[in-house]
C-alpha cells in the first residue's frame, strides 16, 4: 500500500519546480512515517537539480535536511514513538555490510549508500526528498531532534550542521585550539557556532567585510577579509585547523601557511577546478590537506544532542513552495542569511495536480 502526498519536482536541469504528488510506502516493520514540517534548502540541492556534478535522475524531488513529527511506526520499531520530533539527513540506507558501514560510517559506504533523493531504494523505486509533505524511512536512519530547538532552525543541522561538526570533532577543535573558518555562509555560520561552543578560538575569513559583525555575534574572536595579502603574512603559523566551506578555488598555499605544526586544512566545499599546492606548503610543519563529507548517523545524532545542550540552531530565512526557484538563484549568489528553509505547509497547490508514476 502507498500514500500520495504533495511535493515539488523539477523535470530536468534548469527546469522550474512545479507541484506534483508522489507516493510514499506504508511503514514496514522497521520503518518510521514522518510528517515533514520543514526542509532546509542546501546548495547541493541546487547542484543536483542543475546537474552540476554529473548525471542525476529526473524527475527530481530534492531535500535532505528534513525536520518533522512521527505519525506512524512499524511493528518492530523501538527507538521512536508517534509524536516524536525527528529529522532525516542525506541518507536513508546503506549496504550495512562493507568495511566502512561496519565501522559506523554509512556516509562512506563503499558500494554506495542510498541518498534521501536521487537514488534507487531497496524495492527498486526512486527516492524522493523533503520538498514533500511526508516521508517513510528505516528507523536506523532517523534522528531524534532536541526539544529546545524549533524544527525550522533544526532542519539545516541534518546536513550543513553535521558537515562542519564532523571535521571539527575529527581534528580536535576544542579548548586551546585556534580554528579558522573560511566563508561565513550556510555552513560557515554553523561552523563558527559549533567551534566556539567546543571552546576553540575562532577566526573567520571572508571576502565581504560587512560580515564581521555577524561573525563576532556568532562567536568568532577575529575576522579578516581575504582580499588583503597582508592578512596571510600577519597570521602565518597561528592556526591549528582550517575548515574551508567555500566552493571557490582559493590560494591553498596561502591558507596552508597559516597552519602551525601538524595543522590541517579541511575542504568541505567543492571547487570547480582541482586543488593545487606547492609541496613545501605541506612539508613545512608537517601540514596536511584533508576532505570530509557530511557525517555518520551516529555523528549526526551526537551533533544534534550537542546543539540541544548549547542551544545551537541555524539562522534561517523561511520560504514557501512557490519561492524555491528564486531561492536557488539567490543561494548561488550568496544572497541569504544564512540558510533557506522550506515551509512544507505551503506545498499543496491551489489546483489539483497529477501524481508522478
């Protein structure tokens, strides 16, 4: 059996979003049915919808920062009850058998995990994301949301939040550490809040000087505009860790020069061209260049619990369903403070629409 719900779909690269209806399966024994209240609009939604990263299946219903309420649970579900506040991030399944999955890193599943949208589920049906009214997910990939954070502010934590939390934790951000955050946007503003809550001393680097007040309000001790080369000379060998959240090609050698002994530069943004560097930039001080992609289910839950304790949510701009295309264009331009979130109560169209098959 299935249930039909309202959604927004794009039929192909650069095609506008239109109303549709999609089918959701009835909960199986280990499934959780969720009424979606809010869904974050991630830059990767834009990249997938516009096929910037290669081939994508269409029609596409994006959205992998999902916050809502449990409406039904399967007979074998033990972790959630009807009425619980829950979230769904980038994944809804993985092989669960490969080395990485057995190590607790489903996000690095070797055969390839099942994405919340744009993948093929175990039953052979396409996965559709959070630009919809409801979703059904295996309980192992459902997260408990803290009570103290509004659902709309919690939604971006399911991707943006864990994407910056995982490398901050992995490379030891904390008391006595100096952390640089490159880019004060949807990812960067959460990185500042999290690193500061972890006890690190935070420095923000951005192109826009007018972001300094926001950076300091979020917890940064220092702010520098990267258009001035003198900044890199003055701050040479002062940081332990740099998290780059920007999708632009930066002067990697300049940033590596900011790192102390055993310092690490972590790229979580995806530049359009390959990264290049001088070998001496890593030989000196035993520096390292690393990458990180989202985080495991366990890390995501750890992040959410941490945010609940420290009262950390995303700064958002709420949009309705008819504003998705405009939001995508604004997101590409960096015209948002700091994260768009879709109010799914606006998904139902005025006129009836056919269901997708």
